C-alpha cells in the first residue's frame, strides 16, 4: 500500500492554484462560513458531521480502486499537469496581480486612485483659490473706488448729509423711544479716512438701534398699556416715522442743490474761459 501511495501522480498545477493569495483567501472565508453554519445549531452540527463522515468513508472505499487507475494514467496526468503549469506561468507573466496579496492589491489600488484623482483635486482647489483671490481684489478695488468718489466735493456733501441725518435720527430715537434698562449703547464714531465704512456703519448702527428700541418699547409698554393710551402710542410712532422721512427728503434736496450749484459754477467758469 505504501509503494502504491508513492506512485500516485501528483498535480503540481493544483498546488500552485491553491497557493495563490486570492484562492487562499477564498478558501479561508469559505471554511469560516462553513464553520459558522455548522455550529449555528445542534441539528445542523449533527447533519454536517454525518455528511463529513459519509464522505470520508466513501473516500477510503474508493481509494484502493482509484489508485491503480491513476497509476496507469500517470503519463497522461503529468502531460495535463505540465500544460496547466505552463498556462499558469503565462497568466502570472501577463497578470502579475494574481500573485499579490489582497491587502497589497487594495493598497496599490488606493495609491493609484489617489495619484489619478489628486491632479484634478489640486486643479479644482487652484481654480477655487483664484476665484476667491479675484473676488477679494475686485472687492478691494470697488471699495477703493467708492472711497475715491466719496472723497470728492459731492461725495463729502453726501457723507456729511448722511452723518448729520444719522445724528438727528439718533437724537429722535432717544427722545421718542428712550433706552430700556440694560440696553447696550452703540457708538457711531468711525474712521474719518474710510468714508464708505463710516456711511455703512452709521446706517447699520441706526437700523439696529431703531429696531431694538421700537421692539423693546412696544413689548415693554403693551403689557401695561390701557386702551386710552393706545392711540397716543401709535400717533407717536407715526410722528417719528414722518420726521425721519422729512429729514431724508431734506437731505436729498440739499445734495441736489449742491450738485446744481457746482454744475452752475463749472458752466460759468467755462464761459469765462471762452
């Protein structure tokens, strides 16, 4: 029996296939799955154990019959094994990936994907940076041009009118809607050289102050207001809005008057020159 066993043909191609990393991983996962299914329940464990014992018994009974046949077909088996080994050599030569471990394949794929996508990501980042930089430059240029316009005679007149109107509105707010206890005071003073910032801060501060004062005033007084005092409250609010509108119209007329006088002076100067 020992002599017969040594004479049984051996398939080298089968060993090489079983030694491939992907095949080893598949066999390992299959064995783990089979073990989990087998140990899931006692009945399944008994059924699978019976099947395994039956297969082992059938293999032992078939082995004495199959060994002489395999020995007689040894040359043919070696020929087929040689062809399969050559085929595996070609596959490993053309596709080296089959010899790599799954972990290495995943890592190489990640590196390749990163190297492929990285230029596109860098291109998008560069474009985004350029857009933000151009927008910032445009904002600075626009801000500078606006300050240059406001630095002229008409611009100074407009800024002074807005600031003067803001001071009047601020005083009206203090008169008609006095501050509630705990209110944070807003300072309207800004840098003289940045006229646009001064105008925007003046308008923003007044808008915030008016909103807070009117809202706080209404909330504070409506809890204790009587029906007889409701009409005076509304009239007071309307009177404040009318005064604000009148100041705005007066400021607009003053600016237009300054412009017309400046144009008239320029026209007279040209006529004298001619």
